[in-house]
C-alpha cells in the first residue's frame, strides 16, 4: 500500500506539473465496432455544442503516378448525395439544424467534419454513415464530371492562375524523387484529373472508404450511452471492406548536391525558395525544426523578418515552416523589394543560417517561439471541432488520441543547443533552390550559393 501511495503521489505531481503548463488532457473512450470502425468519444459539457470528425486513412500519398488527385477529387464527390440523401440535401439538412460542415485532404488522410448544436448530433451521424455505406448506388458519370470540373477550377484558382502558385508543387517534385508518394501535390494534375474514369473512382471508394479504414471522433456535449446506440445503429451495419493495400514505403530522402531551378510566372517581383528534406511528424527533431522556423521567420522580431524587412528594408516578406506528416520538408521563402535581387536575398539568408549554426539563439527568442506554439495548442483545443480533429490526428500519427500533453512537452523540452544542432544537421545539407521570376527575366535566377559552409 505504501508503494501504491507513493506511485499515486508521483502521478499526482506529474499531473499537477502538466496542468500548470496550461494544456488540458483529452480524456476519451476509444472502441471498435465489429466492422472495424474506430470510435473516439470525448465529453465536453462547457457549451451545448458537439462535433463529428471522420478520418479516412487515405490521402494523395496513397495514389499512383498517373492517377494523382483522386483523394481530393473524392472529397468533393462525397458531398454529391448518397442512397438516402438527395444531391444538395446534406448541406441543407445540416444548415436547417444550425450545423456547419466541411472536408479537407492532405497527403496522409481525408477528413469530413460537422459542428452543431447538441440536438443535431443524430442527424450528423446518420448523414456520415449514409455516405460511408451507401454512396456508390447513386454515383454516376454526371456527378463525377461535375466535381472533376469543380476541382479543375480549384486548381486554376489556387495553383495555375495565382502568382507563385506553382512553387509548392515544383519544390515537392524536386525534393522528393520521381515516384515518391510526396512528389506530387494533393490537388493532382490536370491530365490525371481528366483521365479519371467512373470505374477508377468507384474502385477508389471500394478500396479506401470502408469502416475498417476510418476513425470517427465525437467531441462535445452528449450522453455517452445514447451516442453509442446511435453509432451502432447507423454505422454498425456497414459492411467491412477488404484489407487495406500496403501503404507506399517511404524511404529517407537525400539530395546529393544543391539543385537550382527557375520558373517564369506572371509576377511583378521575383521570389526565392529554399527546401531541405527533413523529418516526419513526432520525430525527435520535428519540434526543434518547428521552433527553428519560428526563430527564422515566425513573427516581426524573427531573424529574417527583422533584418530583411524591418531594418534593411530589402524584402517584401519572408516565411519559414517545417512541413511534417509521414515525411517532412523544411522551407524558407523571401520576396525581394523592387530593385533588390534574389541573389542578394540568398546572400542574406545564408548569413543568418550560418549565424544560427555558430551562435545559439537567445533565451528570449526560444521563449517567444515556445510560447507561440503553446498558444497554438490552446487555440486548437478551444472548440469541440478542434478537439475532435486533434483526437483523430493524434490517434492516427501517435497511436493514442490523448497525446496533447506529450506533444506540448516536446516543444517545452527544446533547448537553444537543439536548435543550433538542427540547423547544422538539416540546413547544412544540400537543398533545392527555386527562383520564380517575371516572364522573360530568367537571368534573375539564383544559380549558385557561394560560400555557404556551416562550420
């Protein structure tokens, strides 16, 4: 009993320390239906609101070359009605109940979510179950053609006809080798979207849109016993799908030497991009790279923003971020002011990277970055919609829905020496350098880096 009491005291101290950090726990119940659907329940009675969040474990990284964009295309198709829900009724019925809904697609997953007054929860569950189990009977060529055109227009608006819009997909294709599942954009190519047939899309649904490849998270104001009855009633009879195909293997990516690219675009000012292969989500260095990005360009006091935009006034804007999922990439971009060149921006960025590799960040810089990430954690947990999505995200990437305190602790544990080390380990390696230039001005391209040695 004495040892048990000591253990309980230790747990209480740990819980108190975690609570002092200001990060609440995502208490939950997780269970699995007979057809393989994983269900996560989190009760939050603070407001009479509830959120439903469904993750299908399929994203653009599960596609095949020549058939890209299917995961995102199917996200659109899922709103086109199902066997018991006419076209347009999904949105109409939810809106009539005071609910909102949306969906999104990434390299790793596709999700659909609703947030609503508590009394509309049975409706949202029934609607999600109907399109999970009974979408194909109403799927036809006209619906596919309509949504294909919608996605093509979305690509035109977000990629093809937007200044610098093709930068990200150009960098993906350059950083990741041909055939790598992260080497193409989530939205896909025009050619692949045009080639998608009704049989292709039908087979995609049968392969991936099955209860045993999905997770249903419900967060908010609900009665647990009632919710379990509704989930079993609406989802329990959906047949289990086939065993999921093996996910594409992802090998460590390295770039043998600096690669220089130029892309002409309808822009007034050139823009410089750097990209390095980095690490996946929850890798030991992932949090350090996130904080490094903040130190470089996270706010107006960051290294690059303060020097290039505020003090020297040679840049319009700067940005840096660590992209991490099942694979990772670290990016920096700078837009020079009129009269300044990408080569000059490269020189200044290189100087700051070298400085970070030889001198540790200040305590103030580190604290500001850590506080910013703490605020982001709290912001994501401020609504039941955010909680439901975090439960699904942690369940998928970390293996447990309540990983939020461990996640926050990663950032608290980062030291100034860690940031200096990841600068050397990742930004000190070969990279891809892309210069987007105004049409007819390829001579503005950055072609070499000069002396960028990190001591």
